[in-house]
C-alpha cells in the first residue's frame, strides 16, 4: 500500500490553472493578484474563481481533460478537497496555496502558511516538475486527503458551516466551542449507535468513527490534534472508534489528542492502522465529513484506500 515517499521529477509544467475561493478565510483580491502575476511569469496560466459548491471539482476535471499539467487550489481544505476530486487517478498535479482558516493539508505537508511565500515555493517546484504521489481515501464516492468522520466530528463541522459569519470572525475558537457543545451536550454518556467493521477483526459498537489518511486530524492554533497518531499518507487508512464519552474523561481526552496520543490504547477505543478499508453502519442517519467539509447524513458508509492516486506539488 505504500506510495512513493520521495518527490520525483515529472515532464515540464507549462499549463497551470489557478482555482481561487474568494470566500475562504484568508483569500483576498490583492493576495490573489500577487499570486497571479507570479505564476504568469513562468507558466501559461488560467484563473477561475469558484462560484458554488463543487464548482472547483468541475473546473479541475475540465483542466485535466484539456491537458493542463497542474491545478493550483487557493483556498481552505474544502477547496483543496474539491479540486482533488477532479484530479485523482490522473497525471495532473495538485498545487496547494493555503487560504483557509486552518489549512490542515498545507501545514501537514510543511508548506508556508503565508500564501505569497507558498507561491514562491510552489513556482520553484512547478518549474522543476517535482511532485509526490500519495494515497487518498474514499468515503463512498467522495475522496479525502486527510480525514473522514461519522458522528461527533462531522456534527461539529455541520454546526460550524451553519454559522459562516461566526466562522469568519471567530475561526478556531468557533470550532472549539462547537466541539465542546456537541461533545458534552449530545455525545457525553450516549449509547453506541454505530457498527464499525474491519476485515479480520470483530465488529465493534461505537458512538463515533474517524478515518485518517494522514496526520494530524486538524490544528488548533499551532498545536496539532492527532486523532489517528500513526496515520501516514504513504500507508493505508487508520480508523478510530470510541465506545463512549464520559464527562469526567473529556479533559483526559483533550490532553491525549494534543499531547500524549494515548487514547488509541484506551479500553473504550478501537484503533486500526494501515487498513485497505472499513465499513460503517449506523442505526439512524448520522452526519459525515470529509476533509472538514460536511457532506450530509448516512446510515452506511464504505471507507476505502485508493493507492498511488494523486500527484501533489511539494
């Protein structure tokens, strides 16, 4: 299941598409113009501003069909995820410019958090045609780069997306407050309603499932939150299920996610590393997220690894 862990040289990059999401947390027109001028100096550049949900997927897929060598996503993790949908299992590379509030994928790859600095590095790597081929995950028909979840984490995403103004103004603090509200108010002491099935293992009843293709799961300020601390972009999927969340254990869980990473060994947890896939069945429809993007409710979800699926400019 291992992808090539080292950057490789590919054919020369000439045609580049820049996909920009003006509604992302740190995207602005002045920054975009600086990025456009920098990329135009070296490449045949086209620029598209996203107009609606999934628009980035459509234009990325069209760019692949029209012979572009790379598609650069300027936005948050949701924009990057949408662009990736159109590039998985093609030879067209994905370039990442952080423009969101958290920028999990960009930070996990060690890219500069400032989009202008990231553009300089991206241009250098595009000129040298250096990419890294990674595995991706698939949740039913939706690909994900770093995580998918059923239950608590997806409920938090749903609540945050329902408050776009608060997301813009409060950023990570809104995520934290909604996580505490959902965890304490909705999931604390709840009985398991999900069956998690992994081939070769006994099925487990849990209250939430998080599947990671890489790490960390997300960030809070400069601190990484590691739900699946052994996850690796070059290996199979990692899956964590929790049987229960008790109120007294919430501080201990927070400490583990930020510091000790010991939660994977708790008796209330089930953790699997380097998997080809897993199956999730819920007693009633539950929220689902991929790469921090809410995609609706499901009672059944098939999680699968897609090996050697995507070139990323690094």
